[in-house]
C-alpha cells in the first residue's frame, strides 16, 4: 500500500523531510509520492508520518488502485 497527495496540497513542504523512504518530492503543482518507495512508514513509525505533519486535512490519503 502507498499514500498519495491530492489537489488539496498547499505545497508547504512539511511532508518531504519527514519521509523515511525519500518517496516525497516536489511536483508541478503539488508534492508527489513515489508509490514504489512509499511503505506508509511501516518499520519506521506507527502511522504515515506525512499525514501527521500535513497542515491540510485530507491532502494525503491512501492510494487506491
């Protein structure tokens, strides 16, 4: 499973340095998460750290296939 950043992202950059897998990077309009690198912080934290630090509710959600 992986997380994704929605159009609600305000591009504040809070999530990028918190990612233990370096899966988050700036995109054209918002930050993006590389689904191949994202592990939802398993093995590092109890829950996705990016969601915890994001100031905008609903900007980072589970990726659905």
